[in-house]
């Protein structure tokens, strides 16, 4: 039985000239990079573009990767900075929408949506909706901590802040997430939390 190569082994192979194995690194991390990009952009097409840019940047900078942190942490740092740059450029072209208007639009969208009742009541669906209502920074911290299963130190390296700052931001993001869930679920939020 063939043993799965570590990220470090794959990186070593890529840097030695076997660039084809980079596709294995992409396969391993593409889902989470896309999810994180989606949290920031809130738009599938933009998230796909951001994710593609991230993997291109990572490939070009692979020689600069130092093994002081996990490869995933390094890659998610690239994802974060690429997403922020993309959103800054996009904001120059688009007027921002007031958060309350976004909530009203989401409420109208939900009320118009005639999906299967089981899926509609799923906590996962509501949780993703609530995360999508958070600011990009809050969504990133929640996603990195819970879905990415990264430590406070790793998130700190990704966001270029101290781990204690991440701890405070995570706490505040949880409170805002709870507020969004309460808005979406009203009385049902008690069952989820």
C-alpha cells in the first residue's frame, strides 16, 4: 500500500523539478482555500478567481516557503492577503451596500426560497448563512479556527497578528455570529448553541 506523501515531501519534489506533483498540493488544499475565499468574497466567481490566484502565487513563491509553520498556514496567509487585495480593488469599482440592506435582501431571499424543508432547517445551512453575514475578518477567523482547525498561533501567523489578539477577535466574532444566528433562527438558536 502506498503511503501518502507529506506536504513537505511534495514541495521538495516540486522544487527539485517535478512540477507535476504540485497538482497534489492543490488537490489537498483547494477545498479549504476556496471556502476561505468564498467567506471573503461572498461570490462564487470571485472566490474561484481568488483561489486560482492563490495557487499561482503559492507556486511562484514555493522556494520562499520556510518550514517554520505548516504549509497550510503559509497557504492560508496567501489566501487571506490575496482575498483582501482582491476586495480592495473591487471596492473601488462597486458601491458598498449597507449591512442592514444585506440582511433585508437575505431575509427576502430566504422567504422566497422554496427549498426542501429538511434542508432549510439544517443547522449547517443556517450557520453558513450567518457566517456569510459577518465581516470578512470575522468570517476568516471563524473559518480558520473551526473549519480549518488551526490554532490561535497559526491564525495569528496567517493574519499577521499576535495570538492573544486572535483570541480576542475570535471571541468577538463568536458573539457577532451568535447575533446573526439569532436573527436568522429567532428561538431556534438556543437548540444550536
